[in-house]
């Protein structure tokens, strides 16, 4: 229950006569901005300079992992496309040519424009075939180009395979301050 | 080259034409680079770098902007008043440039073999000061016409605001200029400048700023308002009016408003430099230089003084928040107007006792401010802030479900 004495009233601060002539406050404000004139600039000159990622579990573009035999690791179980809230994973399964699994993806497409990068697909995958990398600067000139097919997703894996994305980061390592993690 | 032309004409006219051909491109370049500088200053004050991609240090940015503006689609809203819609940006820019004619840029030049020295000024009018005042006040027509002709309610409000603001701020502006006119007894800008070239105690230039600092502050405030610069840019207040008077403008027409605004800034700065900061006077040099190098030095000094003013304009723009419209009006009618009237009165009294341009001026100005301060704080005259006729603030908003 809120009692009247619990309420703190806050009105606008009253200016005294000098304050009402503005000059002091204006001079103070101008002093503050002048100080910033000589401060170190905070801008990161992006294409030349890159800022380290703030969080290591950043969810960027997907990759389709290869197994140790360089085959696509996906077994076409449709778990990811079922889990996907944006319905942006399109898989066509085919009979696997290999004896150790029944199916493999003939077609595997992700519409990177529709994707909301929620990471549900990588959570759902039973064989850790689909993963989200930390790459965020993907571009394309057309919408069609942004639908990544199986070859492209495997290509992403080939380019990023030295990094193991952190799926379940320790929350303690999370930093809002912009300092990169160790 | 200059000498040859002058000798061909043997008149001030020839020199004025040469000067005109130099001043207009110089000012237009200055205007272009003011837009660049504005963005740089805004960036620096916000810990950013500003434009730095087009050319070295981003110096080609104005060129890139110009090309962009020229190549953009020139769109006109349906229902716009066509002739006025097209005329408005031209007026805004053209009128702003008229003021350049009477600015004394660099004293006078005495070439060898010529009896009379040449004024480094396009036109030395007897009423140069009044001309500048009149032309400055005309600048609002561009804004008002733009607001009226675009057939857009936001633009219309922007135009109305500009008109009301201009009418109000003309008065303290005129009064604070009157102070200088009365004290110096001159209406010719070049004479006012010349008067300030003398020295006190052999080192301090007799600039009017030392005699009339309060008038200067009032004039500066009014020039900010006249040029539609923040914190007085209510005519283009984007939070309330989309873009204000230029909501419906694009491409080169839009750019012309801004060229006009920056030209107006340059003219306004030059005006203030002439009235209060000794114009082309080089501090440390007592007399006017009439040799070619002397004139060039004086031109450079004038340019430097104007640049400092332009920097201050930008510095203020990126520091102070915009006024609310009622605050703007109150500041003018209840704040600047009484003070500037009192200042004019004080100068008249000084003239009566025949002591203008002496330490009495400074005493008078400081006295007026002291009286104003006492009045404001003693009687709690609310020039700004919450007004007395409004009900007391009670911020006890009952919380839903609470027991208040
Ligand atoms: S990250 Fe989310 S939205 Fe994107 S494909 Fe995976 S499940 Fe779908
Ligand atoms: S969940 Fe994994 S294995 Fe199943 S279809 Fe998706 S990527 Fe392939």
C-alpha cells in the first residue's frame, strides 16, 4: 500500500535571478562542449578498424558443419526448420549415399533476411550440424543472394572452422561495458 | 593585374568590380566550407571525426554534396504555389548576399600614382549600416514565402514562427545597433571601423566591445535569431514541424536555403566584427595600412575574425537546446527589449554630458545589467522559467491502485 508520505514530489528546479539571466548556465554548457572538442574521438573507422566483439556468443550468419570425413554433418531431421520461429529454413531430404545415416539434405536453404538470428536452430540440432557464427557483416545486392544454399553454408564453415561458436556462454562473462572478453 | 585594371578605370568603380569578382566567389566558397565546418564542429563536440571520406580530411565533401544536390530529383508538391515556391529559395539566398556590398573588407588601398585611396569595399554607402539592417530583415521573406507556398501545414507554421521571431528580434537588434550609432555618431561602416583603430594606453585597441559589451551580447543573440540559428531555429524545428519551412523542399532548392543561411551568417558576423571588434583592424597596429601587403593582411584579419564568429555560432548550436516558442518570445520582449532600451537611454545621457566612447560607456552598460539583475531577482520577475500566472506544480499523480 502506498501512503501519501511515501510519495516524493519533484518539481522543476527553480532558478535564482542570476540563473534566470541564463549566462552562467550557457557558459557552463559551452565549457563542457569545448572540453569535448579536445577529447579523444570515440569513432571506430569501420572498414579499416574493427572493434572486438562485445560478447563471444554473438549470433551471426549460420554455417553448416562438416563431419570429420568432410561430409555435410546434417542428417535432415527437420528439427531446426521445425524450431525456427521465422520459418526461414527450407530443407529437402534425400536418401543418404552413406551407410551410417538414412538421410542427408539434398537442398538446404536459409533465408538470411527473414532469419531473426534467435539461435533456436542450433539449439534444436541433434548432431550440432547447424551453428551460428559470429560473422555479422554479410551483404548482398539482391534478396535472392541472401538466401544461402547448402554450398554457401558449407563455405561459411570452411572459412570459420577454426572458431568454435559458444552456444551456452557463461553469463558471468557477459559485458555491457564494451570491453572485449578475454 | 589589379593595378592594371585600376589604372584602366582610374576610379573606385573599377576597383569595386574587381572586388566584387573576388568577394562573391570567396564568400560562396566560404559558405560551402561552412557546411563542411559545421559538420566537423558538430562531430568534434560529440567526440566524432566528422566527414573524412571525400578527399583528404573530407575536404571534397562540399563538392560531393553539391553534385548530389544538383543530381537529385527536383520535386514539387501538388498544390504548391509555383512561382512563389520557386522564388522563395532564390530570395533567401539572393537577399542574404546583398549585405556583402557594404562590408568594409580591408580598409583602403593606395596604389602608387593614384591621388585618392581606393576603398576595399564594394559600395561605401552613407547609410551602410541602415542598409545592412534593412537587407538583413528582408531575409525572412524567403522563409515566409517558402512556408506559405508549399501548401503544407508544418511549413506554414514554420513560416509564421519565422515571421513572428524576426519582427520581435529586429527591435532589440536595432536598439543595440543604435547604441553604437549614437556613441560613434556614424552611419558609415568604414568610419565606425576607423574610429576603433586608435589605441588606449598604447596597446589596447579601442574596439567597441570594451565599451559596450552588453550591447554586443544582445546584438549577438539577435543575430542568432535573425539567421535562424540554434537555439532560435524554431522555424525549422524538426521535433515539432518535421522540417519547418523547408519540409517540402529538396535538391538544389533546399540547398539554396542553407547557402542563404550560411551567407547570412557570414554577413551577420562581418557586421558584428565591424561594429564591435574593429573590423579589419589588426590588433597591435595603430594605423591603417594602405600598401598592398597591408591591405592583404587586413583582409586576412577580417576573415579570421569572421571565422571565429562562425565557429562560435556552430559551437552554440551544438551546445544549447532549442527554446520553446513562448520562451523565445518572452526572452525577447521581457528580457532583451527592456535591457536594450535602457542601454540606448544610457548612451543618450552620455551624449548629453558629452562623454560617449569613454569609460562611462562601460560603467553605464554594467550598471544597466546590475539593475536588471536586482530587479529580476528581487521582484522575481519571471523572464524565463515558470510563469507566475500558472498554477502551482503538484506532481502528485495518483498511482493506479494507490491510496492517495
Ligand atoms: S536463428 Fe532462429 S530464425 Fe534464424 S534460422 Fe535459426 S531458428 Fe530460424
Ligand atoms: S536440426 Fe541439424 S541435423 Fe536436423 S535438419 Fe537441421 S541442421 Fe540438419
